[in-house]
C-alpha cells in the first residue's frame, strides 16, 4: 500500500490511489463514448468558451451513472442526447488528462455542452417520474410504476423556485425495520433530478417513501411516495468448470442487457473483514465486488464465485462474463431467463496455454489480507484459485506506528496449499519517508521502530532467514510514494533482490536507470490488493523448471532473476540459449544470439509488438499485422560490444504489456552500463540523496516545535537522522566512485575503438 506519514499522509496517498481508480473509470467511459454520433467534438472558439457556465451540482457524476445504466430508458430520440453527453464527457476527460490539445477552459466548455445535452435528455426521459412538491409538503403518486430488471428509477423533484441539480442515490431495501423514509439531499429550489439505484426491491407491488432534505437543512421537510411493481422473476443456475470438468472458483459478473446493472451472484465470497475494511477507500461495491483493472474489454467489477450458484433474477437477458487469469479464454455468454422459469448453464473454461507445463509459475508479490484462521485461508485461497495464480505473497503491512493485515505466523508451517496454489506470508514494512519495501519468504516478521528507516538492517535480517528483500511501487510513477528515495539510497548497498515494476501497469523508468548504472535488477509484479486491484491482475512468472512446484522453487527463481512480468500478453527471451537472470561472458568481437517470443490470445491479448531493449534502447522490433496472431517471434544477432544488459518487451493488442528480467552480458574490464546516460543518471541519484538530507533537516526543525510534540512522522526522521546520514554518505561515495569509473572506462572504450 502507499501510506507515508501518519494519518494526514494516509489520506493524501488514499487520494492518489483514488485518482488512479477515477482514471480507470474515465477510460471505461471513454470506450463507450467512442460509439457516440458526436465522437469528435469541434474545437470551440473564444466566443464559445465565453458561453460556458459553472457546473450544475452533481451533473457529471449523474451523467456518468446514466451512461453506464440507461439502457432501460433509451429510445431513438433520447439515444441522440445520450450520445452527445458521452462525447462531450470524453472530450472533457481527454482535455483534462492532456491526451487532447487544449486547456482547462476548453474542458469546462465541453463539460458544459455535455450538461446541456444531459438536461435535454432528463427533461424528456422515458419513464421519468415527476414528484411535484411545490404546492404541498407530501405528494403521493397513483398508478404503480413497472420496474425493469435494471432496478433504476429516474425521479424529478420539482421544488419552488429556479435552478437545477442532480443526485445519484443507492437504496438498499433489505431491512425489515426501516428507520424511516429514504432521505435524499436535493437542491434548495428548482428541479432536482434523482437517479435512484434500487437493490433488494420487494416482489410484487410496494410503496417507496422518499424524504427530501434541502441542501443545508438538518432535517427533511418534503416527502413523497412512489408505488412500484417489481419485474417478474426467474431462476438462474450457473456451474463454472475448469479444463478438467471440475467446478472451480472464478471471477464472474452478471449484467442486465437492458439496463446494464450489475447483480451480485449468489454465494459470492465476502472479503470485507480481511481486505476492504482496512482501506477506508470508496473503490469497492456494490456488495462484495472487486475492480479488475485488466486492459480494455474485460476491465470492470467482478465477484469471486465458488463454482456453482443458483439464484432468482428479474426475467430477461443477462450477460455472464467470466475470467480466470490470462492463461484461460475469457467467457462472454448471454442467458435468457423467462418469467417463472429456470435456466441452467454449465460453462467450461478453456485453457489456451499452460506456462506451468513449460516450467513457468505465476506469483503475485503484493497482496494484503488478514490471514488469522482457516476461514480467512479458505476465502483467500478461493480468490487465488479464481485467478489461477500459483503463489500469493500475503503481506502484513506496517508503518512506524503499527501494522495491519495480521498474519497468524510466518515460515513453512503457516503456508497454505491447495494443489499448485499457495499462500505464503510476508511483509510490506518498512513504509516510510524512504519508500516502501517488501520481505518475501520470511521465517518471522522483521520490524524494529528504533531502526525503522534503516532498510539495510531490515534486508540483512530478511536475508539471514533465507528471504528476499525488494522495493515495491517501482513502476508506479507516483512521486508521493517516494520510490526514488528508496532506490537511490539503498540500491548501491547491494541488498535488493527484486523490484516490483508492474502494478496497475508497467513502469520501467527507474528500473532502466539503475540497470544503466550497472546494477542488477530483477523484475517482479504485484497487484497491491486491495488498493490496486484484484489478486493476480498482474503477475510475476518465475522459471522453476519442469518439476513439482513449490514456493521455495519460485523464490529461488526470483533470487536468480529468472522472471518476466505480465498483465496479459506473454513474453520469452533467450540469449545464447540462456534465460533472463543469466550472465553471459563475452570477449572482443563476440556476437549474441537472440531468440524472443511474444504470445497471447487472439482477439484479446495477442501480441502487437515485440522488441529487444539493449542498454535502455530498442534495438530490434517486430510488429504484427492488422490482425495480431497468437505468436510473434524475433531472431537476431547483436554485437556484444563492451557488455551490457538486455530485456524483451511485448505489447498486446489490448494494451497489456510484458517484460523480462535482464540477461547480463559481462566483459572483463567493463561495467556493462550505458556510458552515454550514466552521468545524467548519477546526477539525478545524487540530487535525490540531497533531497533526503534536506528532508531530515526540515523534519528536525518541525519536531523541535512544542506544538508538534506528537508529530510522529517528523520525530521519526529527526531521531534517526544521524543513522540515515551515515547511509547517505555511503551511497554518495558509491555514486562518486562510479563517476570516476565512468571516466576511466570511457578512455578504455575510446582506445579500443
């Protein structure tokens, strides 16, 4: 996870994670908007920009929910209005993110134009319920309203005065002892459009009582009631089976075709006490669902189902989407459930590849979950099996004050196994002003608040246990996580076994920088569940050989650098017949024989591009045609030169990526680094060390103030500043020594030329 400095920083980092989630939602909406009639709105003139008005309260959130769920209301005339809403929102999103040229004023204009289209839709929407409370405090509607399978109700509350606002409200009607009418905050005057998302609607006819509280009031003052008739029900039974015909856990979602509403599958596992309740982030729900941040088509919310379930659903056509990791073909099926009828579907998942049979086993290096008893273990194992993950590293998380996601113990006795699926306890601790570190394959937790900023001590203790120490969030690109500090300070100490370069996506900037300075860097991937997505959404494949799988074999492979990371497309690399992690000794004039392969599922994550990266630069590339096929292969010879490093990188047709760990080409007398970039990279690392030193000074000044006596974040930095500065001096000396080596080696290279 990404907490930095006590409560205030936790909130800031939570906002950063939430921003990622919002970006994902925006990407989903942009995909829908691409279908709009007005998909490429014109650039506004200065006169156009002057027309834009401040946003109406709640309009943008209302519009996004409407676009996701409005299938039940769409007619030919209203579809045009919704198309315009979608296109304008997509244009505003592109301007805000920098994906389109323009500025904030243009984004506001596109938002305003979308708002005008939204008003046009709302005023004449089919099925709109008008609740007129201008003349009386209580209004009741007569004829019952037939509810479709989407469970959505669009209400316009008309209050005295002028103005327009929008509200989206979730309403769970489960409780018997309802404390009173459902309370909705509306505008102080004028029309408030309310999108009510009803769940657990009673069967047959019922009355929904609404209480309206004007914005700024403490209590509701206006009331209304709506008579509803629920849609007829049918029975749906689903049995998900693996490639052997056995019922298996999987990630599944049910979506109504008519209204695009999600329905929680019966028996979906509830991980809330183990995961969600710790985060405090509003990225989960409805119910027990989890966001899956796969690229494009299969992105969205899923539920972990145990294999079989049966449930009553509103009659109609339902979409069943199932995924079980990147080695299985995803399933999209339509099931029509008749009123009062029963439909049963057996869905057998097909494996399109098995990397385990080739000796490659998948792992997630970063999952947070409580693991204190057999119920926790059974649930989390079901999640791991649902994603077809071989090894899940379950990390207790800490900061300088405490820990979260308790583990009942560490070491082999506390591992959990189901066939070739394993849970192994570890830790993400320390998490501090010097970044976030991970310990894998522990025998016991390593933690000492008095030495909390001394990652080298932590790494030494982990290594004494036979464990692995690594840095996480390396590929995130989020500066607030302070990964640059951790990398700059601790990498020169030779303590780092791996760097997690893939979370929601792949990030190679820091990874390549340190490789280009000649440091060994092994690539891993971790989902950061429950903050960054679902278990196994990204994964580390480690080559363990064609033998019975054990966690120890996986950790041994990671230690040796025999890995690649992926969130869809797959990649392989051999150099002179050697796998990633290998060191290949060369002499003057030697040539490297490269064999690389990218592969994936056509129509999903088949490879679109495969490239070889040598010393940070793409030196060989092959691209797929218009219709990417399952395999891309690249064979080439490359001069070994003075040595260096190389990786294979693949991009799938869905935008997924894969990256191997490096193969190291070693020539005596040379460091194997990028001499053209080394000076600039060294300067950046020295600057980061200076920033850490400045942060220590500032922290000491703050901690000395009487009113900041309880500022634990700055007090920690002040108390351990001397020890950290000792390490700063040590790493600074390494970088300065490399500067001297660079000059010496440059002369040697020039002489050879």
